[in-house]
């Protein structure tokens, strides 16, 4: 079974001062992202990104825009020898439509767990919002809250590594 760190995207991986980040040129990686994820990956963890992308439902940007950002991010992570297993994202917004995939709902995590044979008891969800923590708790994953756009190194002491 796999040990996975589920990562929120905007505010955790990249700076979300723009709020809607849907162009590769607008992606600004937060401090410590590559170094921290390399350290944790060497300890046996893998990564999956879980993100709400309600701008799609609101007509601000398209799925194609999100895919371009994710492809850009994958390339940057690959340059740093970091493997992201998958990017899962919800395209909905509650003012427009209801769904089961928007955090704090757990459908995206359920899909990931089924597809990648994840050991939920040894996995974590790192987020910068209350909905991220609720998502983790709703599925029985250990939540880790960080300040939005902060240095990701702060999570290292919150992850238990097997010896």
C-alpha cells in the first residue's frame, strides 16, 4: 500500500494571491515546496493534488486552462525529481451546481484511494483552509494545516516517518 500526502494546490503548492491561478505564467511556487517534497518523498511518501477549481463552473476559465497549469506544474516537479501521482480537481461551485467532489466532500479522495491503493492510516492531507481539514477528517486522513502561501517546510515536523 502507498503512503500519500494529499496536497491542496492554491495556497499550499503555489501562491494564490491572484485567487484564480489558471495560466502557467501566473504560477508562483511557494517557498520550500521542492525541497520539502523531496525530503518527504525520500521517506517513502508519494503525492496527489486535490483542488477546488470553481472558476470553471463560474465560466472564468476552462478545464483546458487548468490542465495547462497542471502540466506546467508536473514539468517543474519533474525537474526537481518529484513525482505527482495525479491532480484531481472539482470543477463545481455551490452557487452554480451541487456535487460530491468539492472539498470538504471526499469523492476525489475516494477515487485516488481506489486507484492507487493508498494506506489512509499512513497518509496526510496538507491544506491552508478549514475545508481542507474537514476533507481530511471526513475521510479519516490526518490533516495538516498551514498558513496560506507559507513555506512548506513547516509540515516536516508534522509528518511521521517510519524508521
